[in-house]
């Protein structure tokens, strides 16, 4: 058996204030490397996004409060349509949004 990493708990504040990057640095490095290989970065000025490109996108979560992270949750997404500087993306593994339904006339 191989131990890849033990959770770092020295001098960390309570769990409510601990960021997973601090608690699991090796896992964070693996995730960051995977994301760089798998997804395009929309904030990189050299990247031109096209249809079917995979990105790591954020969606605002209603009623979600955390002292460490922002009020966004990250999901894998695929670019469906490109119009100038605007993108239409399809989120994967995201729960359906609650609220008013769009009518066909709104589209």
C-alpha cells in the first residue's frame, strides 16, 4: 500500500475556515494539473474558445454561504454557441436551477 498524502493539520484554523488547498496540498496540485490538461482557460488572453471546447465554469449558488470560498460552485462545462464576446455553455453535473421557467417565446 502507498500513502500519497496525509492531511496537513498543523497550525490550521478550525474546519470552517480551512481551505481544502491548505489541508490537501498534493491533491490540489493533481487537480490543478488535470484541469490545465483537460479544460481551456477562458481568462487566458491567448485562448480562443470554440464550440465543443471544455471549460471549468462557475455558477452562482443561491443561499450558499462560506467564509473561505466565494458564493460560486464550479462545474465542468462545454461551449455550445459563440457570439462575439458572449458564450452559451452547457453545465455538466449541475442540479437544475430553481425558479421561474423560461417560455419558448422568451428564447
